[in-house]
C-alpha cells in the first residue's frame, strides 16, 4: 500500500520509431486476447439468466476541467451541459448494487473529472455501505487533488485512487507535486494505493467511438469483437445507462435506471442481447457508435494492488456472490504467459 509513480504510458511523437515497434507488439497481443475472449464470453450470455456485470462506471458530475487534445470532454469543446447526479439517482444505483451483493469494480468516473463533485466523499461513504465488497475507485487529472479530500475519501472507504498527471515536460503539475509531499507524511499513506501516472496532453489514443477530436473517424468498420457490453455498465448523471465507456456523448442509451425496469432487466434486455450477438460475430458495422470505433475491445485497467497495467492479460470467470447471483470476475493469471510467448515467437 502507498504511493506509486508510473512512467508515461504513451510515448511522445519524437520517439515515433519506438512507438511504432511498441504498437506492433501490442496489436498482436490485443488480437490474440480478443480471440480468446470472443470464445469465452458469448456462451456465458446464452443462458436465460445471464451473469451480472463486473464493472460499473458512474459519472456523478458531467464535465471535465482539462484541455487534453485527445479528449472529447476538453473544456474548450463544451460538449455537455453541467449536471450533478441527483441523490435519488445515486440512491437508486446504490440500492440495486446492494440487492445484487455487488462485488466488482465501481468507478465513480468515466469521461469526466470526479473531483469537481464536492459531494464525492459522501457518495463514496454511501456506496461503501451499500456495496461493502466492491472495489470503489476514482481516476482524476490531479488539478483539484489535495490531501484533505484524499483523506476524506480514504475515511469514506475508497479502495483506490489513480492520478493522471498531464504535462508535456514529464513534470508534476503543482497540485500533484504538493499532494505527493503531503501524502508522504499523512497517517493514511499506507491505507490504500494511490497511483500517479505521467501522461501527455497531446497523446493520440483510440477514437472513443469516433468522438476524439485529434484522430479521424474510421472510414471502414473494424471486424472486431468487443467485451464492453459483456462486462460493464455506464451511467451518466441523469441516470441514463449507455452502451459503452466510449460513448462520450451518450448517443446510444440502453434505458434509464430511474424507470420501471431494474438495472439487471436493462442489462438483460433484448436490445443488449442484439448488440452482444453482433459483437460476438465481429459485426461492429451493425451498431451505430461501434461502426466508427477503433477501440481494441478488451479491458485495459490498472491493478489496484500493484499500480501496474493489466490491460492485455485479462480474462473472465463466473462466480456466485454471497446472495447467490452469478457475477463476472476478472481472472488475470490465465492467459498472460501464453499470449506473451506466442506474440514473441511471431
């Protein structure tokens, strides 16, 4: 437990030759991982009662406060109106997660800056009571980070905090630098892992469903499987459940959690089933937002125990929660070795 500093996850363009070599290796790993998951996940969803989602991404506030060139939520673009989730929406989500004995990941962020919401410690405390076994986490750009709010979050029961430090000179921004110094002497410094990753504002990443401002929309759809509608739900501050974490502008809504249907009923709906069937066969062209998306379609996240990426070695298993509901689980140890070996052997 404690503070972990990660080097830049993406290379600046003056090292483009290294970036090219790295991308070849990554794409091979991604392709092999995707094929394995394409065989593993769809059969689990052919049953009458499908497994519960593993990952909930909930934006309690709708906007960001940074100006990264790759992000559709860049403050200069003003793509969304300001909205804080009403407490009735927060309570509805919390109560349903409690009913499901939810034990997966609850990310209180998506394409936004979570620390803009000053209620966040209270929100974390509420969800910790409702889902005591969940991994509750935030990812922040660090502009608003300070020791006071982090200590409040730790007291409230947060599991993990990730800070993306965006700076073209690979230096800590002032707020992150001060926080690191303050956290090093805090009585909470060994309570949870706080990971700081050095990032660049001018990165060129995936196009987030065709929404990223610094990369073109695909001219031709990828024939790729995608895991996201099999393992995650995304809820915006209005309570809308959207198709994917890449649906930045909420174009494909799967329902609203404040309606008559439960979250599980929305998750198991005919519309979701049709989307999963198309993606199971690599038919992204049949889904509006997916047809222009170049995301590899595999989960990429950080292990909250080590602070290290576990992006291309994730697979899944199904286990029952304490309430008897089947839930997806990450099973990260199975495929990492054989994927790496086969990628290296070419």
